[in-house]
C-alpha cells in the first residue's frame, strides 16, 4: 500500500481531524513525505468533482462532505447529537468559558447528562473552578465544525452562522441562551452605542395587542425612569429604567446595559461610546467656565444640568425651565422662564444629540445676558 492510500483510509476511518504527526506514525514515513502526499490527495479530491473534500486545519487534516451537500445528507448522516444536547453544546461554545452552575441555571438539571456525554465524546472539557466547574470546547469541537483553531471568537461566529442558516432570530436566542431585548423608541440609539444588534423597538407604555404578545416573551425591556409600574402590566421580564438628562446619565445607562447584558453588548463599542460622551461633556464644561451670570433652576432636571456645568445659583438668577409646561406628576412649571430647555418631546436625534441640545439651550441662552 502507498502512503497515499493509507492516509486516505486513515482520514476516512477517523471521521475527524488527524494530525500530521499521527499520519506520519501510521504510514511510517517522515512528515515531509506525508505533507506531500496529503497535498496530492487534497488536489485529487478537488479535481475529480467529488462530494468529499479534505481540509487543511493547520497540520491537522479532515475528510468531510462538502458544505453544499450537507443538507442533502441530513437524512442519511448519523444522528450523533440530539437537539437538546446540541443546544447545550451551542451554549457552552457561545459563552465559553462557562461555569457549569450557570449552564444548569440556563438549561435545567437535565443538562448534567448532556455535559457528561459531551465530555465523553471529547467536544467539551471540564476543569474545577471554585465550587463549580468551568466548561469550554476542545480542539475536537473545532474539527467537527471545520474550524482551523479552537478560538472562542471564531467559534461564536460559526455558531451564529450555522443557526442563522436554519432558524429565526428568536430560536437562535433560545439555542445560545441570549436574552431577547425590547426598547422604547427614545432609547433605540443606546443599542448602537453599546453594540447590541438583536432587539425590537416598541411602545412599551401603551403597546398594541401584537406588541403585548411579544413583550410577554421578552427577557429585558429598556424604558424611561419612573415607568416600571406602567410597563410591568405588559411584561414579565426584567425592566431596565434609564435616565437621559445629563452626559453622566448616558454613561450610567451604558454601564448598566454592560452589567446586565454582558453577552449581548460589545465591550469595545461601550468603551468608545463612553469615551466620546466624556469628551463631549468636557467641551461643554470648558465653555461654561467663563460664565458669571447666576441662574435659577425651575426643576430638579434643570438643576442637575446646571450643577454639571458648575453654574452659580441664585434666587434672583436667570430662570431656567423645561419646555413642557406641566410635569408628569401634574406640577405646573413656573411661568416667566427666561430660558427654556428642550425636552425629548421637542427635540430629535439620538440620545447624545438630545442631551447636547439641553446644554446648548442653557449656554446659548446665557449669552444674551452678558453684561
């Protein structure tokens, strides 16, 4: 038998990736000769129009059905993993390294048997970690999915790619344990500011029948501060209240999302957004340094902005009030305001632009009162 035939038989029999070192041992040939033989075998399969291909995974080689034939082979291929076990494996792969205790919280006690089987098959490794165990995928898992390396980021992308080809987003979230997120229109820009891609926009304060049905199945709803009781009647999931008056409010909102939704946010995007907000705030603070005119805030909301700008406050200062006339609680805003701050009802743009508009109204308004 030639080394070419031995290598072909070895790859066929293995059903998974075989290392160059192992092939050299089987054939009794030096690695250089085996490398040449594998290259010839790979080219032969590529040129003959076969439904089988040989992939080079970096000194590891696997013989597999070409991707375009995978769906056709579903009926005859061995059902190695049941759907529940595959779902457990998907969660481990997507969230790794993942504590076994956290996985059980997501999947239930039945996942103990799944973990045991996945470890026995060589797809998952388990190491002690405190009172629990830490789970992660193995090189064999990477071989199984045709990945060149057992890299968590590459694996996460592959899992999403495979699921998107055969499932709706709601089902994808179920398979990888991601939370479904709803957000009111005003806070939609927060999603892009923290890198959240999968969410839906809804009027959570007065939803339609269709929206109520969807909200009942939603894990997290992002709303304005003070509206939890209103939204709770339509939602069984977690409600995250957001403030958006000052720049610091936006930073706190992004930090809260990063803390509550670590698997959904992109940490780099959050860091960049927070840096941009801080730089923007510094520009406004610098602009307010030379303002000597004192002000009189009409509401707590105005007072927070004034304090952030470090403006002087006086009972006979320039009266500043929001432009809505009457507060949510029915309190009338003091008449005769000399500067009106635009609220979310009267200004457009993303949240950062809206906060800037509030600060602009004060600084530009005070320009008229210069001595």
